[in-house]
C-alpha cells in the first residue's frame, strides 16, 4: 500500500512539474510599420553609401532582411498608400491618382487586425482621409502636412497645432503612445509614418546647419539627353534645372529671385516658399535666415556668370543638401523607436518594417520626383526585422511589392486574408522558403496630364527585363535590359536580339492584366473620368 501511495505521489509531483514548466505559447507578434514619403533607396546607406549615412535604418537590415527589388504598383503617394492598406491594385481600390477620392467602402488590413484583437495606432502622414478606419488612436497630418509647427488631425481632440519639427513630433507622439497608451495585454499594430523627405524638403535646424556645408557626388546620368528612348522620357517636366522651383525647392528667396531676374518655374513657386517658411516662429526663422541667408548671398555673386551646366550642378547640390538633411531626422527617430523596443523587451516579438511609399529620383536622368516605371521611382526601400523568423543580415532580390504588405501582416497575426486581396504573403521569403514567389511584377501609372507630365503607362518587370506601354496621347512600347543596362538608357524594343524576350514579356504582361483584373476597358473608363475632372478644373496642370 505504501508503495502505491508513493508511486501516486511521485506521478503527482512529476505532473505538477510538467505543467509548471510547460513553455508558453508564442504570442502574436507586434508590428511596427515605418514608412517615409519619397525616400529613395539610394539615400539609405544599407543600399548605397555614396550619398549619406543612415545607421539606424541600417540596423533593421543588419538584424533582418534587405530587399533589393522591392517595388510599387503605382509610383505616387496617395495611390501607393491605398494599395498598402487594401492589398489591391489601384484600378480595383479606385485610388488611381492623387485626385480621385479613396473609396471608404474598401476594407483595410488595420480594420481586420483591430477586429481580431490588435490594438492599432497611426501617427504621421496618411495623405488622404481625415478619419482612418481601423485605428484605436491616430494623429495624422492634413494632406501633405507641414515641416515646421504642423497641424495634426487627432481622433480625440480634433485639429491641433503642434510646435516643433514634424519628424521629431511624429517620433515623440509615437514614443508617447508606446510608453503610456499601449495596452500591454494586446498585440499592437503601429503605423509610424513620416512626411519627410517629401518636397519642399525643409530639414531640422540641427541638420540644415550641417548639410548646407556638404557636397555630394553627381549621378552619371545627370546630363542625360534621352537619346534612344521615347517621347515619355523626353516630354516629362521633372528636370532639375528647368522644372524645379527656385524659391520653394532651392530656397532662393522671392526677393533675390526678383533681384536676379529669375522667373518662377511654376505659379506656386514663391507662394509655396512663403507658406512653408511662414509657419516658423521667430526663433526658428532666425536660425533659418542665418543659414540660408549665407547660401543666398553666395548664389547672388555666382549667378550672373553661371553656365547652364553650372546651374544644373548647383541645383543638384542644393537639392541633395535639403533632401538628405530631411532624411537625417527620420534616421534619428527610427533609432529612438528601435532603442525603446529593445529597452522594454519588445524587440524579440515585434516585426519592424522600414519602407517608403515609392522611390525617388536624386538627379538620375536629370530628374527629381517619381512616377515612372524606371528603377529609381519604381523600386522602394524595404528592410524587415523579425527575430527568430528572419535570419539577420539576409538579402533578397525577388519581385516583392507594396501590394504584399496586407497579406503578410495578416498571416503573421494568424488571420486569413480576404479573397479579393491581390498580394502574396512575404512570410515564406522571411523563412527562406519563397523560391516560388512571383517572377514578375505589374505596374500601372495614371496621373496624366498633370504636374510633371509623366505619361500614362503600364508594364511588367522581372529581375532581368522591363516591358512598358505608354498610352493615352501616344502609343509607344519600350523594353529595357535590367542586367546589362542598369541605368535604363537604351530602349531595345526593336532590337532583333531581344525578339524572343519581347514576345515572352508581351504574353506574360497580357496574362498579368487578366490575373489582376486590369484591362483596356478600365483604362478608357478612368481616362473618361479624368477628363471630366479636367473640364471641372479639379486637376492641377
């Protein structure tokens, strides 16, 4: 009897010990989605060290994965954000350009996360809509927002003006939520969205004092003459010398423009300068005038004898000083958020994503802005960290898109994505198992005729080639060899050597149009609707 009791006691102790030390089930991961506006991959040192250093953004690549062929479906701000939120191409979610309204009947992935137990928050630039759906808390900039002393649309307090520099404010608001408003019992989705480095590029005081002294290497194609390419490249209005604003962009004061006889590139040139600088308080304005006043004085001395080539080179340097100076504060903020996650033991179960709503031209082909299917605007930075899932320091060159974020985040949260989402989850790639991921990406740009005058086009891009159809007021095809012509300087569409490649890409492009439910009928429908907006004077031209 004693032996039986002893055996039962031993079984009891072992059972208690087993249950006491049973490992906890892994909680659903938190997600920190960091997105800047118009941040070129060339301006992240993890991609290219020639222009600037971004040590904090680089940390995500060192601790996770860098994607070298991440790309967008439509390279323009609001449509890109709509694609990210809905997991659908522009022609299905309806936000084809910056003019068409976002269809609020669309279901977004933050709504789904919220409905499935995630705490959700958005801080920074959304660009469209004043009441983002699916967020427990938000503070967002109206439309483009302002760099200095910006207004925010808040969920609980209405519209409020904040004093300070926008990038730092967005970071402070984000950290405050993480510290004081986060529900520690719930997983969270946090959208940390920067305005910078969107045009007109106003750096923080600590950075413009530094960057005004810097010079940067010129891109090899700064003086591109577009030989060997079609009308679209030749008829754009994105040239640094002829289309960039002197006051709003290059920060030559309206008074000095008049003194030098420089005409406005656009009717909004001086107006934009006065509006952005006019938001500064006396202390901020004093620091700005001291630094940029010296730059203006030096320019006044040089301008009368400058050749067009020298003006182009000067404008490129001015552009890079402000653009890269604006990014410096973004990198500071990313570092603060990463440090908080680590210090508070949140980093091990948190997915951290850094991306941009699209790429940007930094003087390549003589351009600024985006819109084209060419690499500088089509490709976007993407760095993802997820300890225990993504191998630190890994790289990937597959054709992943902003279309894929929604399904990726839903799968990470253990939620089945809606059947009408069109992306692919990146989680197999994270785990090193994504060999059968898409072999070609589909792209479609719509906003024409409008600012920058980049013609409507759609196309297919693989790791090796790019086939593009420019349409509306022209009917031209272009083909580029992405391996042997990395700068995309030569259209080989009519080169007999590429006849087989061309035929295969035409076939694949037609299949992608069917797969993603795009068509010539939709092209014509959106053109007709766009023409109506032009007639009503609602399109900026």
